[in-house]
């Protein structure tokens, strides 16, 4: 037990991380009859979203915090434990289970889901306000800047390519290197020269915002002022892969956790989903990854709820010999549904 933990809690599944992918994994394992806890520290990239985009059925004016709060309420309604705790370590035990050490408790599980995400690397200030002129997801937010003046901030290959992609949305694109020497290839440099992209090298010295909080212009140390509605910072990602590394999970060169199509890592019983894994960092993608992992965990833990040949009972799933739904989840399921006409 961790030094500051006050109790030990046992589950079939423990999910570390309460973003869209982690919540969905927990939703599926709970509804499939596995005692599940989602242990989250709060915050994260999804919580920072001012508006949820590209998610069918969810109004765009829904904030990230509202979206996540609804998800937590849904999980709890099915009997999942959603716990606010900071996880300091996760290890495999001698009996093949996993111990997750939090500040307030230790959590034991047969299967573990790592959904710890990543942080976007923020450039040095001065900067526009996040979500009101400073953005990190091209696929989420490019739509907002159709026919608007836009910047892309960075000196990398990815920054140059995002600047070129933004020409699909607007004809007014600047690439701000902020005094850094570009590290893009000669081929990329030639590509930039062939496109109407201004490479702006001076450092930013000031930000001008409108009354609505949105960016209006950036000031530069050569005395120029350039108008922008918004833009994208391209400085990479810091993946929260420490727990996966502690468990011995294989990682890719970029820091993501290596997984198969169902979120299985190189360690049996450990799954990883969401932004800590390779792929598009999108809420709909995270939901799908969480769902697939939850189903895969169900098959790993319980291929059949009863013995295939001559079960001793067919009347109840409460029999001690039948590895069915735990009583607590069964009662919750019965209470959730109304069977009366």
C-alpha cells in the first residue's frame, strides 16, 4: 500500500485517467458486468475545451468540463466508482493482478487501462488566450478560421506542413518562427516558397485582444503589427507514459504507448487508450478506442458468464459457482430499468 493510502479497494478493472477514452472504457466494462473504478486527477486536455467540436449529438456550445461531468454522472449511475485521486505508481503483483497506488487509496485490479493522455508543449509567452486565438488541434479548430488571417507558430516540419494545410481554409497564413532557426528540410523549404505563406522570423512582444477576448493582432520586436483571428502552436507533446513504462509496456519513439487495434499493450492485462497512444487526438476517436478496449477486456475476463457444458443452475447469476455480474452491479442494473408496462 502506498505510504499515504488509507485503504485498499479491489476491482475487476481500474482505469487511470478520466478523459473521454478512459470514461468510455469504464462505461463499457461496468455495463458488461465488471466491477470498475475510474481513478482521475482532474483536468486534462478535454477539460480545457471551451467548445466540443466534431462530436455528433453534442452541441458545440458544450464545454469540455460539462461533457466530462455528464460522462462521470453516467458511469456512476451504472455503478462505476469514479474517484478523484493522484496515482503515483502502478505495478504488477505476484499473483498476476495490478496494484495502483494513489494518494488516498490503493486499487487492485485484474485488468488495467492507462488513459493518462498528454500535454501540448506551450510556447513561451506572450501568447494569445487558449481557445480564443491560441489553438493546438488543426482538425478541431481549422473550421473556425475559414477566410480569416491565421498564424502557425513553430519552426519544425510539422509547423510548416500545418501552415500549408491551412491554405485549404484561408489564403492568409503566416508561419511564425519567433527567432528560432527552422529545422525543416530543404524540400519543405522549397514547398513553403511555392505557397503564399509568409515566414515571419521576429519574436512576439505583445498580444492585442478584442473586447470578446479573441485575438486581434500580434506585435513583433521589429515594430510590426500583424492581424490574426487565431492560430496553432506546433511545439510537440509531452506524453504521460510514466505509469505504462513502470508496468513495462512497450513505447514508441515519440513517447506514445504501443497498442494493438483493441488497446492491448505488450503487457498482458494492461490496456492503453486515448491521447497516450498513437493516432488522431480527437474526442470521437478516443470514445471509439475506449469502447473497443472495454469490449476486449470483457472477453479477456469472462468469455462466457456460465459454464458451457451442463451449468448447475440457469435460474440466477448470483450463484457462487457462476462468475457472473457482481451483486452490486446486478442490483444497479435492475434499479436502472423499468420492466413494468
